[in-house]
C-alpha cells in the first residue's frame, strides 16, 4: 500500500485521502490475482470458498503451541522471575 498508493499520491484533505484509499483498497481486493490465493482474485477466492463450503484453516492449525518447550523431566531451575518495582 505504501509503495503503490501512499508514496505516489497527493492527498488534499482527509476526505480526499479516505476516497482515494477506499478506491485503492477496492481495486486491490477485486482486480489483481494474488499468489497467496493460487493466483485468483480475492473475490473469486471468496466465491470459491462459499461455493465449496471450504474453510480457510483447519482447527488444528489454530491451536497455539507453547512459547517454549517445558524443561526436561527432573530438571529444576531455582531462579524465578520477579516483578521489577
């Protein structure tokens, strides 16, 4: 967005900026195919999902993994985090 619109467009006031940004977003989301969508336009991809009742992700992909693995069995760390105050 920055390279294609913000760096290339002169905005005269807030309403002008809103109008130009909304037009750019509509064009970006409707016209060009996206590689991340198997080279479909977002509208075509959404229609495909609706027609096939497909889901963007499986529930397994949405499960969060732990930030760090737990310590190996039997390993204890005597240091604890304390709040700075």
